[in-house]
């Protein structure tokens, strides 16, 4: 069964760090651009980062640029989101996705077009 499974969310103080992981099952992970979006209560989803099929290209939303780093390990079908200098406004449910863009993303917002999504992991940043 094609699926994505996230882990690594939690509660952290402002200025702290978290690493999210996303493991893929039952599809050729290394052939697809992958990414992360987040959604806070009462807000629209925000595409925050995308990584090309081979990891050679990455894009970020302005809101996280310089603080978040996306990476992938195709040998282990896993993608990561390293989040540093977290702010209270980063509080949201974070989802990993397989994008419709196939191999590369033109922008972070492209991750809002997805065809496989994980169940989400909650990130809460306290002030």
C-alpha cells in the first residue's frame, strides 16, 4: 500500500530545534519530488519546502528560509525536515507529501499539489 509515515514532532521552546522524518512505502521514492506543508488551526495550508527526486534541488517558503533544511536519503526511502530557531508561529500540523510535480518543484508552494500525504505530525513551539 502506497503510504507516507511522519515522525519527530513534539513540543519545543522558541529557539529550539526538531527533526521531522518521513518514510515512504510501496512506491519508487527516488523518482518523485517530495515536500512538506503545514497547517495551523484556522489557517490555509502553507507549502514550506520541496526537494527534487535526487536531492539536487530544494526550495523553501520565505517564512522558513534560513531556518529549515530539507533532505532525503533515497537508499532508505526517507525524507527529513530539520527545523532550527523555531518560533511560536511555526506551530502547526506538518505533513509530508509526494508531489504532483514528479521530479522537481518550481517553488515550495508546489507541494500543495500532492497525490500522497502522510497522517501528519504536530509541532508546537512555546514562547
